[in-house]
C-alpha cells in the first residue's frame, strides 16, 4: 500500500468538503499526499489523512491509486 499522490497544492489549513481541493495557487510548492504507505502507523493510513509532499523528493511509498467504478 502506498500514499496517493494528489494534484492539489498543500496548505496549512484544511478546506472543508467531501473532496477538498486545497489552495488555488502554489503557496507552499508542495502537493498533497493522502492515505498511508506500508511503513506508516494506522492513523496515517486513513484515506482522510492529508500531508505535504515535495515533488523534488522521491520516496518509495508514494504512488497512484486506481479506482474502478462498477455500475
């Protein structure tokens, strides 16, 4: 299991809503990662957890999650 890399910009305050999009501009130069990776504790593995991620820092537990909608 890996963190989900998001296109949202990271901000100090979390916006409200079901799928918050974060700040509209590049205020911190960091993107959002959600959920947890295989090396994290259970509280970070929740899909609601959002944290900062610098695009210039490669780590082995950030990736994409695939969602398949079955009608």
